[in-house]
């Protein structure tokens, strides 16, 4: 009998986990849509700060550089360019996110940037941060 209870408990745990994952996807989609609405509102009203009660939302938008992910075309070429360069320190484990950041911060040589240029695409981002407002 304990085996049935154990199997039932395992199924219940797995079901709960899968439901939460589905809920998480749905919530993330809603959050992304709301972030876009916040960005649109701020752009239309020429502001980047919104206040709700004692919380301030700061909305930042822009583009950041991204390189091909592991399964995307051009990834191996970008890795070879980086391995062959003397600037490997910027992405020791071949961290494409970090490589995009140092590219955006102009920390790579012009020669290396030129070699990487064909593999670059620009992705928009919206960042919303919150902070408490003190009325002291």
C-alpha cells in the first residue's frame, strides 16, 4: 500500500509543478505585455518614472547587442573569431550575453568588432525597476 501512496504523491507533486510552470509562462507573457504598455506610455508622455503609492517605477528602453545562441547559425564562427583573438578575456566561457555587453560598452578592439559585425543583431529591451519612496 505505501507504494501506491508514494506514486500518488509523486504524481500530485509533478502535476503541481507542471501547473506552476504553465502559470509562470502565462504570467511572464502578461508581464511582458504590461512592460510594453509601460514603455509605450512613458514614451508618449515623455517620462521614465511612474509612481504607485510609495513605489517608483523607472522604465528604461533601448537596444542591446546579441550574438547567435548555441543552436543558431553563426555561433561557431563567432566562437572561432573570439578564440583566435587576444580579447578572449571578455568571454572566457564564451558567454554571449557578456560578449554583447562588452561590445555595447566599446571594450573590444575595432578589428575584433569588425570581424564580429556580420553576426550581430540588435534586440530591444525594456527594463522596469522599482524603489521605495521615502516621504521623510
